[in-house]
């Protein structure tokens, strides 16, 4: 039953021009309505396509579905490309990153206003960073067995399931730096990322006139220039259990924050943000992993969790693998599955404030400098070798790989574990090291390299044709999504102000 957990993917990619700049064209109508399409939508920007797969028992099937979505997208974006890297290439200022548009319905307007608020709060450049999310759930048949093993028969099943998922979440915070080390693929970025903002100072080295980098960085996407911001350092979200998580997240959404109050919620009758609180909505809280429940239309995510518990986990700390056309390989997916099962089975006591701070420092340090020879991190306040800690985790994952490889003659889980052991011993085997090496060998700036490799992937997708049945099914879904958006818009009766009030007061 460990082998039959469900896996899904959400992959973000910037649409770019042949020059490598952000596409200014609208989300292509042939791809459907971003508001309602189940598989093809946009994230922050109108140009930031997000491809979403349904859950599959097989990682290979999830990746195959993602590959089909790529082929469909490439058939409808003309000569534009999907950027292969997490960090954006050439940015022509903040205004060159168009905010996503979702139609005239209240829910569509809310999505756009939320994104406008993010622009005022953090700037658009940060929102143009892309990643890939790994969605994972334990096979429901396992929970009664596992509850019996742990002798927890007196705990109601929904509470037990939530408790175990939050144990995974805490351990991802403890050990997630390993994901950054092994799969981080953003050690460099284009200098244009800082256009109109404070320059990075001495934190970065100049690779060439157009590129900054850190020589031992793994994931600048997950560093202090990526999904981090000062205001959220004061957002104390609890991962002790589901009720505490919901309560603390709700409190952050309801707590005013003076710098955001100075921005104002409205100006000249136009919304600048949904509110002036620490968080506008739940999704604004940046975390390497989130508990998720499928929300009904217009339902707050925290309310969905409160009512129906945790359905699955969303691992968010994975960079786009620019060396793979789909942004991630099946080998990586095998490792991530093994890692999350390890996080389930490993001891996971509550995270006290001191340990929370330690886990945050470890993740940031590895993102910035994890391949430094002799690099150390903290474990329970004691400095320890990153290599030793990585090997300890990989050793604990070994028996899990054996179970996941049951009836698999090729032993894929064991093979990927062996390869990651090699990457711990030889940091040059990591994707971040490979990217820097290829920049040097090809004498290319980061932006030029990102454009070139994106073009290679584009050619692969354009030289392949979807089978007629799959293409017809996706075209039908696109048409249906436009019908659904029109129906939502026609059914709206509340003024937008009243809609927002109802949304935030639902219970």
C-alpha cells in the first residue's frame, strides 16, 4: 500500500518571446479559460502558465500526462516558448510582467486583485519565479493498518490522518534542505531581476556583465531573493496539528500590517489588494509544503481543511529541472515519494520556536551555499556536516526504497537513491553545479543559456504530435472551460464589495 499513494504535478513556466523576454500576449484562448480549465491555468502572471495533472498511482503516468499537456500548449502558442528555468531570464522592468486576468466574475476579479496586492507588497519580479509542485497522498487503505500498528485505535480516523500528515510537514521543514541540495537548479540569475530594485550588493558574484551567481548556491529560488519576504518572518504558523494550523493561518489573514495599510486597499475606487493584513489569503503564505483539501467553488482553503481534513500534501520546494523537457524526471519523482514516506515514518515531535528557526536557517544556508566544501548545518543546536546528515537520511530511506521497489525488476527507487548518494559525495553531480558548468563551457549569460535550452525543449515538443483522441479531448475541455466561465459570470448577482465580505466571513 505504500507503493500506491497518489501522485500529481503542478508545473509553472513563463511564456517567453524568441528574444527571451516575457510574452505580453494574453493567455492563448485555445488553451481554455484560466479560471476554470482543470489542467491548464495561469499562476501569478498572464504569461506564467501552470500545468496541472490529476493524481495517479504511478509517477510515470503523472509525468506522461504532463508531457501531453506540454505538447498541447506548444500547438497553441505560436513561436513563443516555455522558459525551462525557475529564475526568469530577461525582465524589462516590473510592468513587463502582466498580472493574470480571469474575466469579469467576482471570483475572477478576486484572483486578479490578489495578484495586484502581491505586486504592491513584494514586486512582480519575485512572482515571475517558477517551480514545480509535487502533490502526494497516502493510499487510504493504509491508514487503518497504520493506526493499528501505532496502537491508536481510539483516535478518530480523520484526526489520525491529519496528525500523520502534519508529522510529514514538520519533517519536511526539518529535512527539506536535502531537496534543495540534490535538486536545486537555480544558482544564477539575470541581473535584470533587480531592475528598479535595490541591487544585491556583496551577496552575489558577477558571472558576466548580465549574470549574477553564487558559486556554491543550489536554489536561489528558495533563497532570500526568492520566495521570502520580511513581513512573513512575523507570521507564526503552527504545524503542531490541523486546528492550530487553521487558527494561526486565519489569524494572519485577519491581522492588520501597517506597511500594507499604507498601500491602501482601494485608490480612486480601484482595489490595490484584498485587504491590508499580514496575508490577503491563505496562498500568500510561502511554505515548502502545504496541507491541502479540495475546496468547493468560492470556499476558503482553511475552511475546507477544517471541515474535511487533509486530502493530500503539496511539496513546493522543487526547482524546475531545466535539463528535462517536462521540468522534472521520473527519477526525481521516485526520490520525492521515498522522501515523503520517510518523513511519515520518522519521529516527528512538535516544532518548538528554536527548532523552527534552526530549520529555516538550514534551508536558507543550503539554498545559498550548500555545495561549499565541508559545509555544515545545525542539528539540535549542534554544528554538523551536511554530508553526514544527508547520508543519515539516505540510509533511513534505504529500506523504504526496498518496499517501493517490490515486484520492480529494475529497482528504480534504489537506483535513484544510489545516484543521490553519489551527489552527496561529489557536489559537481548536482543540477546546480551542472548549470554553472554549462554556462562557463558555453560562454553564455544565464538569460541566453535559459533561452537556448528552452528552444531545445520546444523543438522536441513541436516535432511530436498528440494522438487525435487526446488532442480532441483537450480541445473539448478548453471549449467547456469558456462555457463554465461565462456561466459563472452570468450567475453573479452580488456587488464585488459584498462578495469579498461574504468570502472572508464564511464559516
